[in-house]
C-alpha cells in the first residue's frame, strides 16, 4: 500500500520511529499540508493518515483510489463519515490513547490557575486557592473525564458528573469539559450556559474548542462572572493574532498539546499500525465505517 500522512507535526517531528507503520506500507509524511498540497500528495495513494486535516466528500471523490483513512486521534468530526461509507472508504480512529496525558494536562491547567507556580514570585498579588473541599463538575464522564475526577479527588475535590446531576455540575467551583464535539453540543457553553454557572467559577477545556462560544467566554472573564479559564483547545487553531482570549490574564491557553507526551505519541503510531493491519486482514479494529 502507498500511504501519506498529511499533518504529522503534532505526532512525530522526527523524535520517534515510524517503523510500525512503515512495516505495513510505503509511507510519505509531511508536517503540514495545505489543501492544494494535499491534492497533489494524495495522488496515487490508497491510504491517508491525518491528525486534524479535514477530509470531506470532495477529497474522496477527487481521489477514488483512496480506500483507507487512518485518524491519529480520537475525534473524527473533521472526516465526513457519511461520504466515506457511501464511497466505500474505511475510516479508523484511536480511542482512549490519551486518557492519562489529557487528564494530567487538565489538572495542570487548573493548578496553574489556582497556584501559579510559574509566577510564584508575584504571590502577593496572586492569591493561591485551595482545591480541597471545592467541587468539580465534569462534562463528559468517559475515560478522560473519570481520570480527571480521580486526580481531582486525590486533591480533596468533590466530583459531580454532568450526566448524573447537570444542575449541580454547572454550579460547581470548577467545570471541566471532556466530551466529544457533536453538532448538538457545539457552543454548548454559551451566554445562557455561563449565566447558570457559579459566580467566580473556573472553566477547563481540554476537549474541543468549539464546545465554547469564545465571545461569551471573553465577556464572562472580563466581567468577573468567571474567575478564570484554562484552555488547551480553541475553535480556530492556531488562533488569529487578534483573538481576544490571548490577551486576558485570567485565561491560560496552551496550544493543543495535552496529548503530546512522547510516550503517548509512540502509542499513537503503534495503534495506527494496528488499525491498518486489521484493515488489511479484513478486520474492523477501531473502525468507524
């Protein structure tokens, strides 16, 4: 098989081995690809690997030789699954690979807000916050959400899954978003949602940027309705230079790196290979369509 990875910049910049995948196919890889570059790079390829590069019906129709799309992530909202099914293109993803890494990062964002270890010399003007006894609402109580809860419980926090008690979860001292993005929950954290949150609450988002209406979040952070936000994801990545959230002192932003420890990225490549091997053998391991 001839394969191309269109956007491996966050998966492998040369510090880990491609051998698991290269043992199964002839692989080309690129850190990034524009739409025009992708059209050229997909020529003659029956397999494409992607992280977040969008693959829609147009690309699939223009490259009828394409038989397999391997997503190097859990989320799959950037691939047109309906078109893939109709056109006979197999699609796989990698579920649950980043549970520990993303949960660790969610707590790191929270601790940066409550303890400011990077600016401790300014402690007199940055009061610390004790998490013991505080409540944590978790939207999306799957593998990652549960792991976030386990770590937070070790800090003395009370866990309130949104799926169990949405009203109490929204009123929690801290609200962590750990759910997948769907058309139904896009911009779920909007002005109305935020108005129902506890005054002075903290929002943590390590899931998908589009879960949050960023204009509504900006307003809430500026007004003091929310004390702070810790975001590893934004609706547009990378953000525009004039993104207002970038200028807010009470908004901690990291560039979608929660899943990127070396150990996690090595696991991604191993699972990409396992998914492809299963497809080649007629299996359905981690197959979406």
